[in-house]
């Protein structure tokens, strides 16, 4: 089932920062977002539930040391994914 991706303002800021700092990651990020929309638990994403202060969130891999933090939410009548952050391990956790 395809889910709608809802980028938060924090996600958009971190994605812009990432694009300036590491423009070569754009293709990996785009591929990961497409996979996430199609199948959030695709093996290539290595999706996992987070703990601690991010206990309501999930994370997936978008390439070497590039992670996307997100939540499963409902948007109107659709199942959606709220994109919270993108960046390296240290930046998003």
C-alpha cells in the first residue's frame, strides 16, 4: 500500500542542509523516499523502531550513514508517513 509522505519543516530544513553539504546523497535520498512510500519495511531500508525520547518514531537507512526519522500517521483518510529528520546518525539521534 502506497503511503503519502508529509515532510515536516524540520525535515525540509535538514534536507536542504544535507543537499548543500553533500549533494551526492540526493539520489540515495530520493530512492529511499520512494521505497518508503511504497513499502516502509522494505529490506533495503533497514527500518527499525526507535527508543527513548524518540519512542514514537521509526528510522530507516537512506545510504551509508544517512538516516530518515519518521512516524506513521493518519492524514485525512489516508495512512501517511510524517518525515521528521534526515541526516547522519549523530545528527538525527
